[in-house]
C-alpha cells in the first residue's frame, strides 16, 4: 500500500511565530510593487531560502523584522504577506 504524505500548505511569512524558522516556498510577485519586488530579490529572498521571524511591531499592520541568511531586515506587513513559507520544526 502506497500512502502519500501531503506537505502542509505554506503560510504567509508574517504569520510565523516569533523565533520560528521557515523555508520560502514561493513569492506572490504580482502582489508587490516593482520596487518592493526588486528589494526582495536584492536581499536574496526567493524560493528555497531560509528565513526566521524575529520581531513583530506592536501596532496592527506594522512592520516585521526577519532574518534572511545573516541579514536582519524589516519588511512591511503586506510585503511579508506575499512571501509564502513552510515552517520548520522547533
């Protein structure tokens, strides 16, 4: 009997728990403006990259801080929402 194990659906980067690491599964490039998309590409954020959510601003819809490789970057919440990730086990 062959049982297929389905991988959970990816979630938006801004929905990760604090200090949670994840692998980028895809980016909804069409949901971003050209400058936003260019900045993410310049930061090296693309499919297969490991990210970690470090901090979420207290205000609703505020920016988040995340680690991409060895860099710590701030992303607007709607930009982080366009980045879909697979959370890694703690």
